[in-house]
């Protein structure tokens, strides 16, 4: 840590500088993402398009208000900007706190800083490539055809509702995948131990399934799809906490 003392005013000026840079990153990324919002839209809709490609129905996504698609693109651009800017924002946070840390503290925190966006990305990829295709197939299984004059049940998905579901799941999985980082940090500072985590495993199972039920739609596919990786990450956290205990 530097021997030079920094006043509170200088800290606040530095914090303001980092905040302004982070906001500028978000604004620039928002503009770029809005320009390419149609391509981002096509990318996020692709799991649905692939799931219904050969089902014999003329599928489409609809909107029921004149401004709905425009607002959806705005929301999509902001979500994408935040997703892409997360590493840059983390770098600004690191540059703000790093001067106040000793060399060994920097070495201890840097792996956690690197792991955060990687785990968030892994959570988003799990949603996109596995959870959403399975969930769409599950939801479509409740469609029915007309029998004896009854009205058929057929999905007419709304653009806003579909993209909101995808973005909500990506955020839920991405944030939940930070569990190893959070628990290992607590283990690093001595708040918890690996034995503590082992002894409370049975309670954690209940908590994880409860959190999955809150963060995901009320269906078993997405809830189990979030709960099972979290259970695996909890077991990994026990191992990583044990590693930092040895040091």
C-alpha cells in the first residue's frame, strides 16, 4: 500500500471519476447495442425459432401495442450494454480500490475479480443453450388441437414477454453463479469455514430450491435447471473455501 496519505476529498474525486467513466461506457455501449438491436433480438429469439422450426405451425412473435416493440428494443439495448460493460465496470472498481491494498491483498482479490464475469457468462450460456430450448418445448407441450368443435390452444408469444423472460433468466442465472465467489470471499476473511458449509448442506438445499422458485417462472424445468447448477457450485465452494483455509 502506498505511504502517501490520500484525503477524503481526493477519494471522492477519484470515485466520481470512476463513476463517470462507467456511465460513459454504459451510454456508448447502449447506443451501439441499440444500433444492432435487431441482430441481438434475432440472437435471443433463435432458441424459440429452433424449438418450433419443424412443428408444422406458422409461428410468429406478436406485439399488441404500437410502442411495445420500440420499448422492447430500448430494454434489450440497455440489458446488452450492461452485459457487455460488466468487465469494464469491474475494472473501474478494481482501479478505485487497488491503490489502498497491500500487494498480497491485490493478489488475493484479483482471481475473484476475474472469476465474476466468467461465471456470469457461464450462467447466461447455460440459459441460452440448454434451459431455454428445454423450457420452450415444455411450454409448447400444453398446446392442443381442436377436438369435437372445441377451440384449440395455441401459443401466440408476445415479443416483450418472451425477451423479458430470456433476460430475466440470464440475469438470474448470471447472478446466482456468483455463489462460489461470494462464499470463497467469506472463507478468505474467516467468516465461514468448509466444515461450516458441509454441516449446513441440508439447509442449503432447501434455500437453493426456494431461491430458484423465486427467480424463475413457476415451472419445474427452469427451477430445477437453476437449482441443480447452484447445488454443484455450492459443492465447488466447499472445496475452494477449503483451499483458502490452507493459505
